[in-house]
C-alpha cells in the first residue's frame, strides 16, 4: 500500500495506516502548519512535504494507492461560521482533493471531518456533503461513509465523519484491500 497524506497535521492518519498496513509506504504528505510539520518530521523522518495543497501539481507527485486526509473542519463545524465549501482557504480545500484525485486516480480515498459536515449548506437547500459525494462520483469513485466517535478508542469524545471512496474499476475487478 502506497499512500499520500494530505492535511497531515502531526501524522494521525499515518499512525492508523501503519497499524493496519505495517508495510505501507508514505509517498509524501502535505502540511503547512510549521509546528505540526516539526512534530510530523520528528515522528516520520525522511518524508517529502509537498507543502500547500493548492500549489501541488499532481503530475509531480509519485503514484499512490490511497489518498487520505482530514481536510479543514472549521468551515463545517457547528462551532464555526458554517461557510462550508464557500469558505476560501479552508472549506474550499476539498476541491483540491478532487483535483488531485481526478488526476492521480488512486484506488482509494479516505477522508475525515466533523459531524457538522453532514448538515453544512454553502448554497441554500443544498448540503455540502451531497455536493462532495457527487463530485467524487463524477471522477470515478463509489462512496460510503460512517460516523464514529473516538471515545471508543481514545480518551476523548469526538464524533467524526469518515468517507471511503473506492475507484469503480477496483470494485468491478474485486481489487479491494
């Protein structure tokens, strides 16, 4: 399993992937917070940070099987202003996921966000989550999602939405993990 980690923070997705796929190989990550990068690099040395996802040229990325990331949540959170996909520099970064995955066509996409993602509306009457799911379908993926609370695994109470997208041709050929 080769993967690319976006919005990597200190490497939470990387730790989860390592537990499920001990031989997984990170082909790079994307993070801009200087403090998060310091911790990430301490825990995961010798990995390439491609920096700001908005500046990544997909053709410059190595191939990978899995794109994963917890894209910025303040735009969708009930604690935020709820600008959703219209929130420039935060909520609209979801479109960078679509842009990169449309070009790279990884077999799988695994995304995480806050529960408010399911009720956020950038356009009156149209839910951001629906727009996102349609967008992933349009670039060739079948989608499923679940809501999980971290309190069952960690000493914190955080309900999150997890989205798994599988490239349709992988389903057709039974090429699933």
